[in-house]
């Protein structure tokens, strides 16, 4: 298992490889960013960005979406996986924002995760990106990279991964570290055929060495 400083060094190397790593979801308001993040579950950011301009234009505020029915939303998002459920979540979340939070997206983990379709990862993303509250969202890329590099045990849960990374990485670097790990997972340490032979982290990566040799 990597030590705290080995974890930080590995993430710094990822950051050097992907200095422009940042959010790739497009949104003009906090509410729309929340919607885009909910929609990104099991869909790529690119596919979400393709459908959100029309969706956001039709439903500019929580109030406008709260008045809709899921069937009104489905045509806008049907190119995405799970669009049936996602349409239900979006309408329900908008209604909850109107009734429970006075029409404003809340900014605590507890309140955010009370909304339909919002789990810990979505809440962490919104807290960090929209409210500048330190958070370390753990998605599929962050999980894979952390496990393969031995930052955590191979069977670590998402919550254990978040805890370990928060322990090792200084708070002010959490968001950048999250972005660096996502880009590294998306383009270098890919789920299938990771580019181990050209990876600067190969010397500290047992998974990679087993893969290569
Ligand atoms: Fe991923 Fe391979 Fe690099 Fe290890 S050596 S971090 S498995 S790309």
C-alpha cells in the first residue's frame, strides 16, 4: 500500500500529465450543474453535454422543472442510459428543492443527499464545484486508479477510498487531485487496456507490472 507521500507524489505526476484537468460538464447555474451531474451517472460527460442545452432552455429553473412530469423530460434525455429513472429523479429533485429548500440548491452533504437521484458522489461534486467546499468525489475512474496503484486495498469501498484519499492529500488539493485522477483514469489508466508500458507510475504500480511482464 502506498504511503501518504507516495499517494501525493503519484497524484502530482498525474497533474503534470493533465495540467488542464477540470470539470467537463457544461452548466450555467448551480441548479443546472446539479442536473448535469445527476444525468452523468453511467453516461459520459460528452453525451450529457450534447443533450443539456435544450433541456436547460426548456427548464431554466427548479420551479419550471418542478411543474413538469417525467414524461415531459424524457424526450430531452432519451439518448442517455437509464433515462426513464433519470427523468423521475430530475422532476422529484426539483420539487424537493422548491418545497424543502425554498427554490435554492442546498449546500450540505445531508441536504443534498436528501434529494432524489443525489448520492454521495453527486453531492461531493456539487459541494466542491459550486460552493467551493472541500470535497473528494470518488467516481469509477478515481476508484480504479486508487485500487490499481495500491493507494487502497483492492476491495476497498468507495467510502473507504474517499476517506483514505482525504487523509493523504492536503485539503486544498482535494478538488484538483480528484480531477487529475479522473483524467488519468480516462486517458491513461483506462478500464480496458491501460497504457502501462508508457506510464510514468509503472515503477510504483504492481498491477501495471503484472500487466506488462
Ligand atoms: Fe494504471 Fe498501468 Fe499506470 Fe498502473 S502502470 S497506473 S495500471 S496505467
